[in-house]
């Protein structure tokens, strides 16, 4: 059986999975990077839906339909802004993954694609974030046999390399 955890360099908005994860801000109303790309690709219905959700605290996650995305759902999670690592950032980042996997299990999802949460403008060190991401993915896969595919989707080949190295060591 192939590894259920895979790293790819791709456009997360084009993936036909049960859910893509949006590295959102607390308002859930769109922004830059992955967040803006997901909102643009999903269309204005996503923004309208998110306006009814009253935001999302850091480390938590909420699910919406995918609207115009190939993905059936979007799981929005708010990663921590890196502030040096001594303000709970590792626990908050791990919580993002755990809460996304909790929603995936609750909704019977079989495939999920994650961006590199907090690795863009939030400034999380890539290697540290990748180790947390891969450890949480492996743990979730061990506890959920219905989850068939977890993709860690990098925005470029450099980030894909960081994620691949972390996945090999997890």
C-alpha cells in the first residue's frame, strides 16, 4: 500500500480532494497567500458563507463547502504568527492540524490537502513547522483508517524539499 502521506509542490486550489485546508486569518474573510488564492478560486460564495461564521481563533478550525473549488470542502484554520517560539506557537500549530483532522473525521472525509500553515507571512521557521506538520499527519493517519490520502502541498520546490525531509524523519 502506498504511503498515505505525500508531499507535492502544486496549486492547492486545483486539487480534487475531499477538503483543502486554508491557512486563514482569524476573520476568515480572505487575505493574502494561500488564503487569498482559495477565496479567489472558490468564488464569492465562500466569502459570503465565511461572513456567517464569526471568525476562528488561532489553533482552531472550521469547515465550509468548497463552492467552485475541485475540493468538496475547505477547512479553515488559523496558524500562529511566529514570535520567537516561546509564546505557544508550536502547540498552536499542532492544534491547527489536530482540529483539521478532527473535522475531517467528523465529516467522513477520505482525502485532505494542507498548505504549509504559518510558513508564509506568519513567519514560522519552515523546518520547525514541517516537523510539526508531518508528526501530526502521521499521528492522525495512525488513528483514522478511513483517511486514505493526506497531501502536504508546498508553494514551491524549496518548501517541498523541507516537507519531504521532515516526512522522512517523522
